[in-house]
C-alpha cells in the first residue's frame, strides 16, 4: 500500500491535523528564505502545478514576492503566483 492509499483510508480529522502541520512547515520563514535565495529573475524553474501527482511544469521567474514567486509558464505563457515550496530551481 502506498502513502496515497493510506491517506485515503485515514479519518478526516487526522487528515486535517496533517494538513495544518504541513501548512505550518511550508510557511516557515526559514524554509521560504532557503528557496527564495536560490532564485533570481529570469531563472528557469520547474514547478508543481494543478496536478500534484503529474510531472512538474516549466517556467521562468518574473517576480519575487514576500511569500510567493510569479512564474510564467513556458507553454501557455500564463503567469502563476506560486508559494516558494512549489518551485524547484532547475539543476537541483
């Protein structure tokens, strides 16, 4: 059984507890800074988009904000405000 199967069988209250814990970890300023320091404008990145289980999308960093980066998708040219946790700098 993989982790997704285990999560599907978990009680809703336990999933919510996990959701809150993960949210706090992702919002940790040190974690945000760790990713943000490795990014620069014009940098090519991969990012986790709408399908968390699908392959990462490709884009370019066009703006760096306090808790999000604006990334322009390479295929659609649409811009997305993404939390830093969703971004994977290429080459890492």
